[in-house]
């Protein structure tokens, strides 16, 4: 069987388990209440593996859509698998309602609210760039506080542990290690392609992109915060790809450090039981793709699958 060294596996944590996005399908593995591991794989739609996904900048928007849809679907699917209620089908209305609610809350909290706060002090800020810079700092502070607060919840800590397990499985696979607990235990719970790092990049680059708009009327500013999200995501994706392609460069390493540090808030050391679930998901994805399960020794990813925290990674 042929190794897919030109493809990078990635995924996210789900309820009591892990999702791995492969070349041809999305594999999910969860730990059921009886202790068994259940696996499931769903084929990918053409949009997620076609030519558009390889076009610079366009692929960033597609990955954003993919992360939202596949991530939400995986969370709902894992909930059914854990509770053993697979007969209750996920309807399009349920899926799109969850996505709309999540996107609306994220845009409101991390883009609109910081703008409204900074506009309260508009008369005290002479420079439009300074206004956008302060708005961006507030946005990043809100994001960190949000991660700190949800990280205190027991169920979220469990998901963060599975997030760490997913990274360890991907790191070990890319290093060419056998997919078992013994060989993967010492691998890092951080990964350069993590959705947490991607979101931090989005927040930082948004400062400079919004600075180009200046400081127009509040309604135009609010509209720009919504409409420019796909543009920022596209630029951020290309930036992440560039970074990961030169990961051994010392300068790039230092640029990556903030994102890797932030992952300490969204990952935890998993138990052996949780790592077994991540391994099961990785093996299922590899099996579906017809790829050997002994590791790929990937050195220079060409096609990334960015995981969101929840949506990120």
C-alpha cells in the first residue's frame, strides 16, 4: 500500500473521543460507557477534496467551512455513538442551527463586542491604526479569558484531554512511529497545524486587515467585521502553511511559539484510555484511505487539515 506523504492528517476532539479527517473520509472513535471503542467513518463530499481545496486563498475559505460543518457533525455523531442512539438521525436543520448559533456567538463575542467597547473611547484615540490595534488586543484578551473559563469545566477538560490525544497520535504518525500507546506516549500534545494556533493567527492578522479599512461609521465597521472573516481566514491559512513548511527555521519557530503556548490552554495530557481512542480514530482514517498504519514520516506537509478548537481545534 502506498504511503500518503503528501497529505497531512488532522482532526479534533469530540464527545468521549476523537475525529480524524483523512484524504477520503472522516473517521470518529469514541469510548462507550461499557468501555468499548466504537468507530465510524463517513466519506468526504467532493468540495472537501476537489481542486478548489488546493487553490491558494480559496482553500482557506473551504477549510473554514469544512471545519465548521465537519466539526459540528462529528460532535453530534459522537454524542449519538456515546449514548448508543444511532437511530436518532442528525437532520440538516439540527446541523445548520448548531453551526449558525456557534458562528453567531463567536462573531459577536470576539469581533463585534471588542469593536463596540473601543468605540466608547473613540474621542480619546487619535489614530485609526491605534484604535484597531487596541480593538485587536481586546479581542485576543477575550479569547484567552474564554479559553481559561471553559477550561475549568469538567466536561471541557475531558475534551481537551482528547484534543491532546489527537495531537499525540498525529505527531507520532508523522514521525513514523507504530500506532500504539507505548510509542506515542512521549509525543507532544501540541501541533503547529492546530486550530487553536489558526484562530490566534486569525485574531492577530485581523488587526492589520481592519486597519486598512480605517475607522468608518460604526455600522460599516460592524459589517466589515462579519464580511471580512473569510478573507482573514484565507490569509491566515496561507500563513500557517508557510510557517509549517519552514518549521525547522529558528525565526519561524519563534513565530510559532505563541500558538503552541496557547495550546496549553486547549490540550491536556490524556490517559492511556483516551490515547487508545485517538489511535483507533487514526487507524480507521488510514484504513479508509488504504494507507499503512506504521507511520508516514511526514517532513513537509503539502495539504493541511486544520483542526479547530472546536472548531477549534
